[in-house]
């Protein structure tokens, strides 16, 4: 059981690792358009991302597919920037009505991000446990960390919108712009 708990901790710390801040930036961009009242939709999106992330770990661990690390390292910041840009384009409109499309795109982005982590997952997982068991505990840690960040983002949105009286549109535009500003040099640096 100790190995299982270690995998949960590693999954949690994977999200909160400041050296791998791309995960945090993606989740911030993903959570940005949501309010406290929309927490269920946000929870579904977070879970879709975890499922995509986990699927790619399975695919990579079983050697079912391989992708160029160069392309994966380029697509990760590009997917985050695309999410932030999507937020900026739809800041005026409530795009949550197209939730099925957003869920599928989030799942796909989870696949991309998971392939970026697949090599490390193979190093940390317990080879004496079945793959599904290691993956389950690791995914539980990821999901818990992502939900924690989602809650923090919802609280931040509540403060900005309700306590400080800023507009939702401005909040989304400013934070999305900062995210894109952080990622643009990384995208150009990793250009394949």
C-alpha cells in the first residue's frame, strides 16, 4: 500500500511541480472561464484531461504508439496557448454551451500532455504492480491536484469578480494574455 500512496503523492506533485509549470498554466487556462456555479462542468473537464493524460501513459507504457519528443514538447505549450486564446476569443460569450466539443479537445490535450510525461512515468511506476494499478494511483494524485487547483481558480475568480468588482471579460483577457505571454518564447524555442 505504501507504493500506491507514493504514486498518489507523485501524481499530486507532478501537477504542482514548479519546474513543470506547463501543467499549472494549462489548468489555469482551462479553469479561467468558469464561475462557482459552474463547478460541475469544470470538474468534468478536469476529469477529461486526467483521462487523456492517463490514456497516453498506457499507450506509451505498452509501446502501442510512439511520438517524437520534439513534437510533443512543442505541442504542449501550443495546446496551452490555444486554450488561452480560445478564452480570449470567447471572453464576451458563454462558450460553455459547446461543452462536448470542449470536453473532446480537453481529452486530446490531455493525451498530448501525458505523452510528455510518459518516460518519467515508466521510471517511477512500480513494475511489480500491474500497469493499471500504478496508473490508477498516479491518476488519483493528478486528479486530486487538478481539483485543488480548480478550486483555487474558482476562489480567485470569485474574489476578482465579486469582491474586487472586476468584469469577467477583463479577468479572462488579462490572465489569458499573461499565459500566452509566458508561452510564446517557449513555443518559438521548441519550434520543430
